[in-house]
């Protein structure tokens, strides 16, 4: 779709590439309520336990990227 994605390599303990910006929205930006928002990676309605580069996909999974507060307790399903 032409949307830019920016990733950053993190070392231990994560040792993963993390998405830090999609389009104009960057991790840590303040939302309308003043909450700091971060990109979150969800697979099959479950918050991913590893970075997107370390999460194997078989094909056909429901994958969602959510720009939400760090300890957001919502759901993408």
C-alpha cells in the first residue's frame, strides 16, 4: 500500500527486530489522551510473545498491528 515501516534491531534480552514506526505513527507518540502508544504485534488474537521476525507463520493466520498504550488490555478480535 506504500506505507513505510521502520524497524530497529534490539540486542539481548530481546535479540529481535522491532517495528518502531508505521507510516507517521512512531513508538512513544502521545495519543489523544496523552498516553504513549506503541506498535503491538498480534497473531490469531493473541499478543505475540516474540518479535515479528522471530514469530513463525504457516500462512493464513490473522495478523494485526495495533497502535495502543503499552499495557493495553484490549483485543483485536
